[in-house]
C-alpha cells in the first residue's frame, strides 16, 4: 500500500463515526441502523482490533443520494404477518403457509411478551416473490408448496439462519472468520465431529459471530432464541457441516490455528465432501426493502411509508447508491 493510501486510510479511520452517531446522522433508529448494517445498506470499516465504525464518506454517500432519508428508510421497511399479507393482497393464513414453506426468508425476529416468536420480513422480498410467482397468491395451495410443508412444516427459522449466515460470510475478512460462520449454528457435538482438533475448534469458537442481538429478559424467551440460532434438521446440519469442512480446508491453507504452527498437519477429513441434495422453493433475489419512519405499532412494526400502495405498484424504487445486488441463495439449506 502506498504512503498516500496509508495516510488516507488512517485519516478515514480516525474520523469514522461510532454506530450511534452514524445512526443519528442517517436519521435511523438503532434497530433500523442494525438492520442496515446487516443488509449491507450501510458499510462499516474496522476500528481497533475488534470494533467497527462508519466512515464519513459512507455517511455522505447516503446523505447526497436522491430521496434521502425517506428512500433509505423505505429500503429498510420490514413487515410482520398482518402487514405482509395486506401488502401481497392475501390472507394472513396464506401468507403464513408461504412463509412456513420457505418461499421468502425472514430478515429478523423478536420474542413478544407472550413468548411467541414474531417473524419479520423485508417488504421488497415479498414484492419480488409476488412478481415472480403470482400463481402462488391465488387459488389452491400449489403442489410444490404442499410438498415442502410436508417435508418441513416450518422453514422460517432455517431460512432466517441461512440468510444470516450468507450476510456474515460476506462480511468475514479472514478465512478463519468465514469458517467460524457455519460453526455458529452447530451444537458442540456436531462441531467436535467436524473439527476434532482442539486448537482449531477453539479458534472457531472464539471467532463465531453473533447471529442475533435479541436477548429477552425471561429464561424461557432466551431459551427460545437459543433454539432458533442452532441448526435442527438432519439435512440442514449436514449442509452446514459440509460448508464448515470446505471453509476449514481454506483456512488451514491460509495459516494454521494458534497452537498448531509447529505440529504436523491434520490428516484428510474422512467425511465425504459432497453436499447433501436440498430442494428449495424459489426465493426472491431482489434488493431488500425497508422500514419507514415512525413510532412502533402492530407487532412492533413502524407505520407504513407514505404512498406505500403507489410504491408497491411501481416497486422498482431507488436502489442504494453504489450498492450491489446481494449474493444468490443457491447455497442455502
């Protein structure tokens, strides 16, 4: 790196903003800002050894974009079951069947005061799905959806996990960090089976990312969150084991885990490297949408953006300046 680039990077880092300040500059609530970072709407930069901040150029990129701040907050619009069903013009029961069948992945969740998991979805994901699959919104439940529900009665948790792992993998800056992503959804027994070496396993455990910031107050609610984070079905577990082994091979080639530098390399993995066959309903690949400004209302949601019906009809909307389309979901379980 040239001296000029080093100086520019140092200056940018010194002037970078902490998350709370960056959220205020962008007119976002803490929850909206958290989602914006997860989705890649707001890019962050490294700060110190473990922290992250937002560069001033990133703030200016958004503030100078057309329609700011409404356009940004609309891209962060999330809806629950009731508003999602209204958005698509279907009944809440049909919306729930589509969500359970894996037609679209939740973007986040929370546990309400009745200890019920409330799933939330990006509005643009729903509109993209409706545009691509209008036949699934009317008439009898399609055979493909019935078969999916028979195999997995509720795919919402695994769809959310897959989405979060995609996001975290994209943000990982090191092969060991990438290997730690699938390790985050495996229980200790499965992790030991995939990574028998204690030094490598300790490295992965230390680097495992946090999938959700949801930390309910009651023990029962915390237990519900802990269950949602872990892979549960056999085929999902096997898929993440496969991803972990592939990422681990890349990490080993990059550098040994601490403690293994002067030890002989681990033997070949006896497990097959072939990924398990997985069938998926089509999932939207479009840009995420957003949550509008306003105080919380139904199911913890913010009120609809002004002109949301016109936005739904037009739906093309403003894409974040300089933002690329998200990775495809082909590797999701």
